[in-house]
C-alpha cells in the first residue's frame, strides 16, 4: 500500500496524521549519517595532517 493511499483514521480536521505520513524518516535519521560523514571527513583531514607533521618532525622525507 503506497503512502499516498493511506487515509487518516482520525477526524478530517486533525492534520497530525498527514504530517506523519509526509514526514518520511526525518532529520534525526538522516542527520546521523550526515554527522557521521562530516566526522569521518574531519578525522581523515586530521590524520593526514598528523601523519605529515610526524614525518617532518622525524626527519623522514618520503
């Protein structure tokens, strides 16, 4: 059954059911994956910078 064919079982004036049907997963679901991707990007930037800093301080110029 598609989401468009679902009908509210509450009063027609109550729009709460329509909001729930049209909301999808919401920001709490997608926000987790967005935050994880940002964290991973920042981690790799930090790791590459730390690796370069350690190589130059050790005198190992590869």
